[in-house]
């Protein structure tokens, strides 16, 4: 069973947290409960900032609360759990990661990039608030993420060097060496023939960097030993790439007629659906192998990898699980 608790942040404000019993592990319930506490923490933070008004604040809130599944902060909390971090020490970084991810989606949807009018079935931020406000909303979310992570009260409540290390880790993943660099390469690869090396370069950075940083941040905050940090980092690398391969497969499967996805630098476009599924299966196998030494303590990370990768890889989900679980977590 999952139980909700409320703990206090370094600044005296409550961070909603959760405990769970892995002996009765249920991935659907786990994800649902984790999303709930992350949503409450985000809502709490923005209510504290409610003195800010106007369309910029509304656009930030709209982007954050438009149906996101909170995978990256969930991974951070799960990795923190594995190494004994309490949720209150991880939560500020977890919600900051979600702000960074949301900023990237708002900018990615803009006409200058993907030019998407819908996300998760709802009008994108620039369609509701205009291109200029959407651009600024993304900028504000990115800046607010670092405002949260560098709150002096966090450094006072625990090792300041550790806080700086995690913020540095996330900054690198979000920047030119990570997500932004991958987005730039993806933009340059449009309408050009790409090979597997190019696709992996893009995926590892554009999508995988924030996923890897989420896993590493949780582990670092939990005080993971160097050997364990290397192992959990390999899990993050394999899962980050696998996540995007699975997304590529699903996108092509859902829109086979217009061929739009086949023009992008994706695994199915380069090697075909069958080989892409084979790659997803191999990445899942590698994820699970890296978690073996941690035993049942890593069940949440193990179940997340399976939930995302098994259906895309052509494997049936576990008995009793919804067929839409992989799509649900990827949305």
C-alpha cells in the first residue's frame, strides 16, 4: 500500500512526500501517487509565487499543468529512494527538473522549431498565449528552476557542496552538452539523411540527458557510493535512449499514413520498425541488468523501464496491467 505524508522543506514550507511498500508494488498505483505529490509540490510552489500576475504567469502555469506525467521527477525520487534520500531533500530538485522539461516542450512547440499546435490533446502554449509570451514563459520556467535549486535554505539544510553538485549536473544536462545541443542537431538533421550514429547522438542528448540527470541527481542526493553511482548512471543512459526509441516506434505506429515521422532522424526512419524494436529490447535488457545488484530496492526503477519499453519492444505488458500504460507514462 502507498501512504501519503507531508514533510517540511528547508525553508519551513511543506513538501508533500510519500512512502511505499515494495512488497506490494504496483506500477500504476506508484506512478499515480508520485504524480500526485509532484503536482502538489509544483502547485504549492506557484501559489507561493501567486503575487505575480498577467499572461506570463498564466502561460507558465498552463504549460506545467497540461497533463504531464512527471516521468523525470518520478525517476529522481525513485533513485533517491534507492539510496535512502528522503523525499523532502529531493523534491526541490524534482520540481525544478519538471520546470526545465516543460520549458523545453514550450519552446519545442514554437513555429521556429516543431511548430506543433497540440500537445497531449490540448492547444500548445503559443496557440493560447502567442509566440512571444510562450517564449518568455519557457525562459521564466528555466530561470525559476535554478531559483528553486539555489535557494540558500537548501544549502543551509544540508551539505552546500552537494546542492551545488546536483544543480551543476542538471545545468549541464539542460545545456549545450545535453538537451539544447541535441535539439540543435535534430533541427539541423531535418530533411537530411541520417545514420544510426546521428540518431543516437540526438536522442542521448535531446531526450536522454535530462533523464540521466534525474537518475543521477536522486542518487547523489541519496549519498550513492561511486561504484553504485556509475551503475545507476548506466541505467539512466540506457533508459534515456530507450525512452526515445520507444517514442519513435509509437509515433510511427500511430501516424503511419502521412509519413511525417519517417522524415525525422528517428530509429524507425533509419533502421526500420523491426530493428528499432530489437534495439528497444536490448536497451531494456541492459537497464534491468544494471539494477540486478540492488535487488528489490530498485523495483520502482525496474518497473518504470518495463512500463515504457516492453510494449514498444513488442512484449506484452504484465498480466492485469493496462495496455495503455506505456503511452500513459510517455505523454
